[in-house]
C-alpha cells in the first residue's frame, strides 16, 4: 500500500539514488524554501518517489527546482506506472489547494535516468503537462575507447597541436576554486556570456559538499589557458558546470585538450557519462558534437490551471 504525503518518517530510506541537486545539503546552499512530496511504502519503510518544489505565492507558481540545473521527480525503478501517476495527481491536487496556478517541472536529460524518463514523460502528458521549453544538451559516454578516437578529425588535429605545444592537464585543489572561477568568468565575459552562480554560491556549495566537486585546468607552462568546474551529480555522471579558455589561445582550441584530461579522469574513476550541458549558441553545440557529444533534449514541463 502506497501513501502520499508531504512529510516522511526520519527512518524511511530512498529506494533510489538521489541526484545531487535534490540532496538537502545542496538545497540548503540555495536558501530557498521547498516543499517536498513523497510516495511512501509504509510496509517496507521506503520512499519510492519524491519531488521538491519551490512555491512562489505572489506569482502563484511552483517550480522544481528554480536555482538548479534540474529538479524533477525521482523514483524507484520498481514503481508501478499507476503509483507514479497518482503521485503526480497528488502533487497537482495539493498545490492547487494552495492556489498555485502553474507547476513547472525542470526535467533532467534521459541519460540520467535510463530506466524511467520515457515513463515519466508519458505520465506527465497524461496529467495535462505540456512541453514548455526544450534545450539541446550534449553528453559523452565514457568507456575504454580513448577520447581521441571519439572526436572529429578537426578536433583531433587541435588536440595534437596542444600536445605538441607541451600543454599540461591538472586536477586542481578545491582551494583554488576562487582563482579558477575568476578565470572562467573573465573568459566568458569576453564572449558576452555569464555564469548562473555567483562565486559565493559556488564556494558555499563546494564547502558543503566538497566530495562532489572537481576543478580542472590546462597549462602552457605556468599560464592557465583553459579550465572548468565539474560536479559529480550522481556516482556515474560528471557534469561540466562551466568551462572557458583564454582568447589568446583560440588557435589551439585548448578546451579539446582540457576535455581529453577530464575524460581520462572519468575513465580512472569509473564515471560512465561526461555531461557537457546545454549551449547558449549554435557554434557551441557544433563544438560539443565535434568532441564526441551526443545530443539529447532537456525539457521543462508545465501544468497550468485552465480558466473556467
């Protein structure tokens, strides 16, 4: 028997692995009040589904989650479709009683949840959710194949150029997060791009959950020419939150060499997916495809109360 609630007994355990963005430690760094909805299997003392939402009473909207790359529903791979559907219905019913007029669910890309993304999409549509926005995302599957064998010949040429120039890859200590952040910020500002998190927000997240963060850099002797901040969202998925390279080194396309090092790091640590994220420009999408990125769609779902 499944019970639906907004509270759970402390001793109940999740019958699934939580994404980093849905962990309490991460949510606390956002300083955003969230309401959590649960599907509980009381006999087994399990949480079989859950979702966090931030409710804006002024705008009468609920979002899962507004300050994270995604939020969405997490659920057991053993859950029945009927239970998942009732859970979404419970979410809607409870929020509508609070006079919420719209519910946005910011879904992850399918590779994060191979066993259930299609099921969830189908159920959301049955529950009158519609696609509000789609964004193209790229990820690389990490296996025994070398990075150089996955990339386009043009990028391979650039990778060899960086190698010939003697560029060196390094995983930096998290103590260097401030310097790396400023490097990335400066490089991105030159292109008219911004970062979704402030330095203080990044530092708070790293301080709260240091085991989930990685910092990588590429050097031409003592000059940092490219760098990235990455997040271990699950045990097997590393997300490149932000990357950038010096404009003066554009002819080298040094990010290719940087990603080669990150890919090798994933191989050594048994990480199966390197998530390159969404892209603000078509040229960046093109680049990510050239370095072996596989395109998929990141979807925001929306339910809106229809006027009578």
